């Protein structure tokens, strides 16, 4: 039998508490949440709430044979607005991190939050679309949703491992990809074109096409576009005159931007390649 001296045990407890207090006092500020990290957590919260509104406002009324189409429209608009708000948080946390500071876990928090808001939320939106749309096929839509989710997972993992030149992304950024995917769904095209466009967007996210990072004027333009999209969704949700047409126009513009940017990037790479060849030939001439 082991005998423990009460005085000795009390000494051990006192030393352990003192060490814990010293560790708390010596915790570096870099391990605490920064302002940028708080914005990143807002991103994750918006993504989760987008899933919530998609479930409670679209999926459950459909499964219970509810005829409240207005509720589904409001919930769809709310879910997409939350994804747009997540994109604003994602845009602002990077700007704040560059201006102030970010903790060492900032990059990890950003990837995990992006996975929720721009991976899970749009993939779930596609899945529910396949369940509620009249001409959709549920199993095929489930496969498309999995493709979207895996594309975002691969894109975020590659972003953590691959170093790109300053000011450029490799592959379509996940916020832009998520907004393009939900825009494709809201366009209410026939099922096959919708499916192909969703798969194409997922491919762009894992492609090697270069996209510019939203900084400076581009960041302001992107923020203005997101706010405008929120207004279009609100007009559609409250059945404002011309709201549906305005929403369709905004969604079409988002899809066109998603298709045009890779063309510009490809043309720029071709021109750069040609210029390099010309310089190499000129250098070889006597």
C-alpha cells in the first residue's frame, strides 16, 4: 500500500497551480484570437447558418409537402445572403490580418471556415436543389454535391502546400466558386446544363488557372458586387417588381465572370509564353 504524506501532496498541488499560473501569464499574445480570427469565425458561423436555413426553409417544407413557396424563396435568399456575408468576412479578415496582425492559427482557421461556408454550404445547396427541383435527379445531384465539396477540400489543401507568386491564386478561389455555383442553381436552367455548369465550376477550383487576389481596387469592386448581390436577393425574396428578373441578371453576370476570367488568364499566359520565346530567340541572334 502506498502512503502519501498530506504535507508533501499539498506542496505538489501548490507547485502545480503555480506552474499553471506562470504558463497562463507567459502565453504569448500570438496564440490568442486576433481581430482577423474573430472575422474568420464569423465566416464559419455564416456558413453553418446557411445550411440551417437551407434545411428548415427549403428541404423540410418540401418533405412535409408544404405549399408555402414564399417561405422557400425567403429561406433560399437568406441562405445565399449568408454565403455572401461569409465572403465579406473572408475578404475582410485577410485585409485586417495584413494591416494589424494574425495569430499562428489564423491560416488554419481560415481554411476550416472556408470549408464550411464555401464547401459544405454550396454543396448542400446543390444537394437540396436535386431533391426539390421538378426536373432534377436526386442521386445525380448528390454526386455533383460531393464533387463540389471535394473540389473545395482539394483546393484548400493545395493552397496550404503550394506557394504562388504574389497577388495570384491557383484555381478559382473557393468564395468565388461557391457564389458561382449557387448562381447557377438560382438561374433555374434545365437540369443537364445546370449539372454541367456546376461540374465545370468545381473543375475550375482545382485547375491551374490563375486568378488575381482581391486587393486594392479589385477588393473594393468585389465588395461592391457582393453588396449589390445581397440587394438583388432581398428584392427577389420580398417579391419586388422586377426582382426575379434582376436576380436572374445578377446570377447570369456571376456565371459569365466565372467563365471569362479563365479565358483572360489563359490569354495572358499564352502572351507571356510568346514574349519569352521572342526574347530567347533575340538573345540567340549574333
